[in-house]
């Protein structure tokens, strides 16, 4: 069975946590002790039913305020597929948490309150989802029960979102009317309440979304995380390189190049758990043994020699800024790319993206918390980069403050200068 990783996002109080709770409850994925704990909490909805949002809002502050603050991860499965859910907060000050949860997702569920329509956070989360390269978007128009399951309300929100989405890069957008509170169109189709909707329920859609092609199996990238040298009598000469195949495939006999040094060699074997594999592919974590003794350390990247990829120190990127302190040209930061960390400088801010219109606002001298911008970056050390749109796994990075070591930005490589 394959795994679908998806995130729920949207504005405050759009019902993200309740929707996930309903998915888990109606698919019978809740343990008896979890259900008992929720029932004993005394939190009930207006109709006297248990508050399913408590299944994901685990922090004390979340339960007290009735909001989501941190990303909560939940796991469940059906007969057709396994799922990993990231429940992201809706408040604007927690947008950075949404970026974290979305970075590894295959699909993004954007919730829209049927009473309020498309809001600023709806647009912001949609833009972030597409910038992060999430290939599938599902727009769940929630709380249809509060508008009398009115088809015209649904159609108007769909039209408004489509107008906004004309400038988005997403090619797969699906609209589903739901009521997370009542369970309409969550697991089972609701033909009685919404006979005008002929599409699948949310779960049916999640079970059939194709995810196998979401992995890049053409461009082989293997960032080294650890060099294994047992130096025991049994394995005196053993030298292996542990890491994760973030894209592509590797097998014995492959000619490879180690970047940034440019040394070439051949894969001697691919191992997992002490056993030799015929082939490793993304996203497997394995150990590579090479035919020659090459100077390799953590942060180096082993690539197929045929890929011919060069290293670079200057590039352009889209960045979601996550810190209260404004980002200005000339800012010096740490940049972490896979297992590599290097100093960098933001040479220029090309433009900021208008959340409402997706227009480019130029002549910007700084960007604030939650702004999305295009910047030029120069690094102290050469990096092996891919454009994010071509290879999500090797095109993303984070920016870190040098003094506090706090993560202040998430970036996606757009253009590379060799």
C-alpha cells in the first residue's frame, strides 16, 4: 500500500481539526481510550455530540482557546491506502507552522467556510501550497449545513476561487462541499442533503489520488548524512555512506560523481539493514558503498555521473519569511540545504507577492512576517541545487538566524547561476 501525505489548511475556525476528527471517527480509527478521554472532557458541540477537534488539538493552550497552534500529525489507513495527516493552524502568526507541515505533503486540503467564502488566509495557504510544489489541491467548502446546503453558495465560492486560482501553478484542483460537523461528504457521499453534488466524498477522492508520479525518479540525488567506519576486525576496511535517496535510483555499477569535489567513482553495493539490495529509489534511506576510496563527508552529494549537474553559489529563490524581524537586502544568515549548512547573504529582494492578486510588488526594501518574496542569494560554500519545480527534494532550503539559531525563512530555488 502506498502512503498519501496531506495537510489541512485555511482560515481560523474553518473546521480543519473537526474535519480530521470526523475522518478518523467515521473510519473507526479512534482507540477506545481516546474516545473516552474526549467524552470525559465535557466539550460538546451545539447538537450535544462530542467535539471531534480534540483529536488533533493536543496542546493545553489549543484546547483552552479552541484553536490550532502547532502542526498535529495523525495516521490512519483504509483498505486502499495509508495516510499521514498534518493539521495546520489557521492564524496568520502560525503560518510558518503551516509551511513546515506542507513541505512533505502530496496533497493540500484548503478549507473554506461556506458562510465567509474565500479569505486572505485561504489565498495565502493556496499560494504557499503551490510554491511548495504540492501537486494536488482539494478545496473543501465546509459548514454547508449552516447555509442550508445551498448549491448556489457552493457554486459562487467555486467561481470566486477559480478566478483567484488562474494565476496559481496548480494543475489539479478539486472542489468538494462538506459538513465536517455532520459528516456530510467526508467518508460517505451525502445524496440526501446535497443531491446536486455528483462527485466523490473526501475520503473517496483521497483514496484514488495518484501519488506514485509525485516522486522524481529521474534525477538521482543522495546527500550523505553519515560516514560509516566500524574499524572492527570483521569490518576493518568497511566504508559506507548513509543517507536518504531524495530522488532518482541507485544500483551497483552506477557511475557516480561526488559533489562539490567532482570526483568520480562507481557504486559497489547498496545496503539496507545489513542486506544488499538490487536497487534503491526515493525516498529510501540506505547505505552506499563505492568502488574507490573517495574523500566524502557529511553534506556531500552523490549523483549519477550522467546527470552532469554542477554546483553553484548564487541563485534566486521564493522565500516565505517567518520572523518578526524584517528581512532586508544584505542580511547575513545560515542556509541549510539537506544535510549541508553554509553562511549566505541575501543580496537583493526582487519583489514581494501580493496575496490577494498574486501581482509582483517591486521596489521593496524589506519584507515582514508571513510575506512571500523573490530574493537573490549568495552562499559561502558551493551547493548542488535543483530548481524546486523540477525536484522538490533538492530545491528547498531553510534560512536560520546566526545568533538565535531560529528558523526565519523557508525557500524554494527558482533560478540558478552557474
